[in-house]
C-alpha cells in the first residue's frame, strides 16, 4: 500500500473485525452511528476514508484510484490491523469496491454486506457511455469547485427521501461533510473508480463464496431491481428491502440498518460453513 489511509474505528482491538466502506463524497466517519452500534455488540468496526475522500490522500493520477489498486490497498490495510477474516460492509461506491474485494481476496472475507450497491454495468457500451458521464462530471468538479458540485449532487432524485427521513440538522451536517472534500480527489475518484471505469462483475457473481446480505431502500427502485438480480446470481445471498427508504439506508434508517446487519453477522457466526 503506497498511501496511508485515514482510519476511523469503534470497539476494542480484540473484538471481531468489521470493515466499513463509505460511498462517493462520504468518509469513514459517516459510519459513526453504525460503528457504535456494532461496537456495542462486541465487534471492532474499521472505516477508512477512501482515496480522494476525507483525510486520506488524493493522488493526482486517476489510475491510482482503480478498483484493483483500491482492493490491494484494503488488503494491505487489513494486513497491518488483523490476521482474522472480516465482516465486510460497503455502501454504494464502497459496496462496489467491497464486492470487488470479496472476489479478489476471498480468504480475507467472512461475510459480505452490500448496501445500495451494484456489480457495475454489464456491457462495454454501457460502461463507455457511463465513463463519458463520469468524466464530464469530474471536469465540472475541477472547473466549478466542490460547492457547485454539491448543489448539483444534492438535487439528484436519488436523495429525495432524505428530505423526509433526515432532519434539517442532519442534512446540514451531511452537506458540511461533503463540502470538505477536495475537487481533485472527487474528480479522480470518478475517473478511476466510477461505475463506468469499474469492470463488470456480473459473470463472477456465481463464484462469490462469502455469505452475502444485499440491502436496498424501497424508494430506490433502480437498486432494488439491481439487487434482485444479484440475489438470483449469488449462491448464498439474501435481500432485505427497507420500506419508505432511499439510497442511504444507514443514514435514513440507522436502527433498522444496524439490526439487519447484526442479525446477519450473528447468524453467520452460528453457521459451520463460515470461517
């Protein structure tokens, strides 16, 4: 691992480790409520700021952000923290990375939880079209700055449910956190690890060995459909859809989210098939 990631953690060193990966524009600290809930149940939650986000480095080369490099980074980070297999949980962009990591490093993953995530885009044409959109947005961030981008980002329909499910104070805190990001970090994250740059993982889903929990919000129709298809392809997967909830399940329904994840982990621990 060439760059030192900033790491947030909750829980005691000797507890069962869980690795939490945040979404685009987020940071490891956005897992605070979940991390504290997991720590209270005897887990040690580890949440890095991914490259280009929070207090982690923001390299100038977009190739540094590619999925393979990011997965190698996580393997190196875990090697320095624990020899145990981990419960791996990723949200949105972090979910795409978590899925890639679980396929690339199956020996490090005890269970996999994907929240509002996808295996990428299936066809080369879809990926090329999305890369064009991602690259244009990256250029916009660098040209007009983070505040203008956050104005655009927060107006997207996928966040509509947050106006009902988050308080005004919570939305203000979320906006303030997004504004702390650096233009080059967000732009290169899009170029290197955006949905268009990610290799499609659909064909590899049947080989996924870890018990898998798929989570989606009922108001996030696109990702409900994506996760229904993933549930049909992953051998040991189950899908939970949260009613009256959008994309950011862990923020909109923190108690129900933590309860579902903890139930899954405890159930997996009782299974003789889980390392």
